[in-house]
């Protein structure tokens, strides 16, 4: 489907003295699966409601396919919303729920029936059309809510934590289904979640939000592997976030940092920084070696705790500098030999050690 581009320009929403959305600007191309990720109270749901038209902005613009819709009522926007509660009509069956919105369209009955059948097929609910919502599982109810939104052929589908009420196993299965569905219909999805795994699994791009502002926008790989701020590094996935001091630059895109009494090379991030900085390395990039192994970027420590996770073991290592480091080790690589109290060297590769901005960069 053509269209479906969303642009937010210096968008602001105040509730009295509270600024829920604080001047965010964002572009979502048509056909993209875009997620707004952040903790409760960060402004992601308010942003979604502003796009839908359920809230009016205090300032700024909301462009849908280039047309400012900031003060256009919801029913006049080619946008539909799926809520966490699903909001199905309990007295109507599946077919009646899905076809409800078509009653207000100038559409021949045969065409409406065809659209309902096609949409139920799209969400894998063929044969369920006569069932009431109370006769469906949580996952099936979620599919009905999706079908009811999709049957109206919106340019943009807004989803407000639609998997939040489901159990963990079903939620993971539906993450894959939802992304496949978005690719099949080809429309823009704007998805709100506080679940990092959901955002990483489904999104083409995502925005990490904090305090009504956007901290970083990028692909899942970019935001996970190249966090722009300490907040993003800490919020998105497990990370080792440590305080260090820059002791000099190498002139080759790397800098030298001091972690306690140990000097390390860092090759990623804001390597031109000076003074005190934050450095981050993901647990899967940490390598544990025998105590005393030679080479740069090795810090001695001791295994404090190990947590068996099946295919991997999570190890907590107390470094000689006093900080605790997490490492993820594949069990086939001998992780189970790292018992509590084992002395080790933690190898922190320069290409995996990222220096973070001392001050978050502007996203305006």
C-alpha cells in the first residue's frame, strides 16, 4: 500500500504542569514497522494517542502523508488503533466484531463480506467467525482486534502494547506472527512497548524514549550495539556500564581509558572524550580467560556467581577494581567449569568497549 508516512515535528503535550511529550521530532516512512520503546511514564503512549487523534497537541505538528492532522478528529484520519485490552464487543461474534467498522462505509454487502473473510484468513481465524470473544483464547482475541483494525484498510496501524496481557510463550510466538503480518499487508505499524525483546524482534527501527524525549533512533542492531547514551545502554538489554577516565587518544580512532589501576583501549563510541566517561560492553562480548593470561585489555577478577540458562551460563565476576561484570558464555565453551571463587582474567576487546557521551546528544 502506498502512503502511510508519519512525521512528528516539535511535538509537545502538556497536562497541566506535566510535560508528557517534550518537543519530539520523528519521521516514519510508509511501510515501516516502527516501535516506541521506554518505561512507564516516558511519553510513548501519549505520543501514540496524539497520532491517533485521541489527544490534541499543545504544540507542534503531526503529518500523515504530508498533511498536518494535528487538529483533525480521529475518524477523519486514515489511522486505526489496537489496544492492549482489545476492546471487543462481548455480545457480538467474531464476524460481527470484525465487520463493525464497515457498517459506516459506503460498501456493498458482498464486498464487505469478502473483506471480512480475507482479513480473518490473514490473521488465521478461518472458521471462528461465529464464536463470541468469551469463547476465544487471549491470542485469538488479539487476532480479532487486529482483524477489526485491518479490515478498514488504514494507512497506519497504531498498536498500544497489544501483547502485554498474554503469557510469555504465546507473546513470543505472536511477535513473529505480527511482524510477518505487517510485511504481508505492507502498511505502517507504529508499536508501543516497554518490552525490549519485542522491540528488537519486530522493529525495522525503534526510538528509545525517556522523560517525554527521544534518546536514540535506529535499527535494533544500531541501538543495541551502538547505544548513544548510558541510559540507552542500560535500558536496552543487559550491559556492563562502568565509570572510567580517558587518559589519552591513540590517533587511530581509539582512546586509552583508566579503569581503576588498569589502562585499557576503547575503540567505539565517543573516543574523543576527555575526563570522566561511561564505558559499556555487552556481556556476550566479554571473554573470560585463565587468571594471569597476558595481553592488553585484561582485568583480573573472581567469579562470584553463575546462573545456568540452558544453552548459556551467566557469570558475575568481581573485578579487581571493585566493579561487578557480567559475562555470557556458551556452555559448549566450558562455562560450567567457572565455579564460584574461580580466579579469572576478563578480556574486554577494544572493538567491543564503547565510550558513551558524557552528555546525551540533542535529538532535535
